[in-house]
């Protein structure tokens, strides 16, 4: 745990504190940002691999939807253990392990030949990746004060749209090439798995679990961070279980909001290449280029929203408004005539829903104590991640049954509206008082 600083230590001036905050951000954020880019590429490579597998292996939308979604069954099952392990053992250790194992499994997905093999590969990958996200959220809460936390989280989570901006054209290009008698989609899995293995090994030596272990900070800087984090801890120190957490009105609202937003996000991410391919008839490479555009918009929306939320010290409206904008985008897709350019434009509006994420994930660590926040992050992300199974599978099923994407758009529009409303009912953040998780 973080040690309490000595009373004999000279006080840190405002300029020195600012310098310390910038040094921590410059050291940690770029690296975890790159880690998440690679991690997310591994998870979403199947979105483009699906185009190649449908051609080469004859997988239909139901098979692909189940293959995409089954990842989240094992992912959900191990979310809470991953979060608790990160808090009680080592967030750095969990991050390193998940990167190395998930990279290896992504590369092995290149060997898939049957639906059963696809399901097994995705199920194991979900288990391997389960601890990464909650471990990073816990890790950031060890290093960033509340004033910086949403910015730090937004900078980290900006890796989601960046990974898709980079990965979409790259995946489209790889998909369109065959080397050494192997199809492009097999090379896609292989080439996207190797960087995760390498960076996981580097992370073990680069990351530091706690400020008081950071040799790259001065003693005064280490003690200032430790003291600041100690002072910001909520007064409540109750231990909670899943049952107690789910009796909390706040936790239930957060779970419900995250579930619906994930339903939107994963459905769009995993089916966007197929949507563009089926509507435009473009080559795989050009589909990759067009698919990057919505994520460029999502990236800027995410960064601006995290910055503005910290500046205003407000969370609820900053989380809700991006979802209302996304609902408008879905309404336009349903009601207006479409072309490739129009579809990409409306999908760009929908991608602004990503701006919800950094503000939302600043909430648990601001209203709960250390151990409770770690548990809450794992609980919320685990239950919400069931949407990663339900969303892509349901979207593929509706497409197969109706022969159109419109029914899926309508469902996702309703989810966006509901998410925005739910977030507005969560309590405002009080940095010194947290709700007792079993009280409501």
C-alpha cells in the first residue's frame, strides 16, 4: 500500500506539484496508451478477419456473430478476479501477463478452419484479456489525483478509436494480400498478435505499481503523490460483495448504463466493416480506409469530453450528451436514404458515443474507497461486457432474419437514448463522501 509521508518532509510548492503531475503523465500515459492500442487490435481483429473467413471458410453471419460474441463470456467471468488481483497483488503483473497471453492466442487464431475452432479461440482470448482493462483503471487510480483522472482515463481510452483508425486501413491492406500461400486474414491474426507479446514483456520493466516505488521520481515527488492520494480517499472503508454491490442503486445504474453503451459500441465496431462492404461493394483495402473515418471523429470527441469534464468538474451530462448525439445518428441512418458517404457520415456521428467512456470510468474511483473501487470496476465492466456477446450476436441475427441492418439500427438507437437517461440519474460526485454500496 502507499506509505504515509514523513512529517519532516519539506512541503511541495504548487509549481513542483504541477511538475510532478506532468512527469507522471508523460511517463505513464503514452505507454499504457500504446498497450491498449495493441490490446484492442487483438480483440477486434476478427471484425476484418470475418470478411476473409466468410469467403474462405463459408462462415455465415450467425457463425461470425457467435464467434465475435463468445469472447465476452470468458471475458466477463474473469473480470472481477482480474480487478481484485490487480489491487491486491500487482496491477503491473496483471497487465504484463494479459498482454503476453492474449497476443499468443491472437496469433494462434490464424490456424482456425472450423466454427468450433473459432469459438474456442475467441473464448480463450476473452479469458486471457479479462484482467487488462480493470487492471489499467486500478493502475491509473494509484497515480492520478481526481483533478487529472478523467483526462488520464480519456488519454488512455483514446486508444480505442486510435487503434481502429490505425487498424482499419492496416487490416484492410493485410486482408487483400496473400503471402507464402496463406490467406490475408490468417496473416492479420498472426501479425497483430506478435506486438502484444513483445510489449507485455517490456511493460514488466517499464511500469511501476506504486508512487513510493518510483525511482524515476524524487523522494519529495513520491511523497507528494502518496499524500495527495491518501487525502482523496473517500471516508467509507466498507468491504463489499457482489450481492451488496448490486443492492446499490448507484452501482445498478452504472452497470445498466455501461451495458447499453457497450451494446452500441461493440455492435458498431464489429459490424462496421461488414456494413460498408455490403453497402458499397468496395475492395477490402478501401473498406478499411472508409471505416477509419468514424473513429477519427470518436477520438477527438473523447479527448475533448474528458478535458471539458475535468475543467467543469461535472460527470453526468458529459457522459449523457454523447449518447443523445449517437441516437440522432441512428435515427438518420434509419430514416434517410443512404450512400457510402452518407453512411460513413452518420456512423461518425454515432462514434461520438465513445466520448462517454472516459467520463464514465472516472466515477467508480471517485465515489468508492480503493478496494471497493477495484471491485466496482470489475463488477461493472464484467456485467456490462455481457453486451459484447449480446450486441454483435443480436445484430447479426437481425441482419440474417430481415436481410437488412435497419432493425439493428433501431434497437441501438433506443439503447443510446436509454443510456443517456440512466446516467443522468446517477448521483453527483462528492470527492470526500461515497455511497455505502449496500445501503440502497
